[in-house]
């Protein structure tokens, strides 16, 4: 329960006079996830052994790129003929992103080329994306109290 994003369907279980039943108090971060499959039998040398690269700069729409093929070459449709990346784009009122999935995909691909994560001229053979409204939990002062109430309610149900 503590590793899950704060899910509003849990809020009613956190009954009591502690404000936990008000799901608006549960905070979360929305995350847009993109998978990119790239043609080629080898990961570029510069990415060899790299697992995650963080991008705090405002010039990139994403904040983290995972080189999935460095975890396993089996993370693509055609192992040893393709390699793959997983890209995470944060979304919030402080960091809005385009509503158009096509525009967001284009910005991701542009950033991958600009950052060197996607070599110039590389052939992208597949790209998918998913918007996760409840991508990550956000810590806040009362969160533990709210989560503990929900946890107790779930345990009473045998969960």
C-alpha cells in the first residue's frame, strides 16, 4: 500500500474524523510513459551499461529515460535486432504538457535526438504511450495518517 500512488478509491476506507475520507487530500503525480523500439543490433556505445538518465533541464519535456535493453535484450519484439527506451514525462498544474498525444510524442522524440539518447538517423520501429493519472504518490504531512487508516480498513477486510 505504501508503494502505490494515492488512489481515491481507497479514501472511503480511511473513515474517521481525520479528513482521510476526503480523497482530494490524497496527492499524486501524473506520469506519461513512452516506450520506443529502435532498429539495430546494438545499443549505442555511449549508452552501454547505462540504466537511467535524468533530465532536470527545462529544455527536455521528459525527466527520466530508462535504457530498457540494458536490463534485458528481450525487452523488444525482435531481440538482438532492436533495442528500447522507456521515457517518463511528468504532468501537473506546475508542469503542463500538450493535450495532443501526437504533439507529446513529437516532443519526446525531438528531446531524445537532442539529448543523444536516440542517435541521429536511428529508425524508430515502434512507439507507444500511456498516461497514468496516478503515476506516483506525493508525500505530504498528513499522508501517513491517511494511509494508515486505509491500511487498517483493508486489513479488516482481509486484504
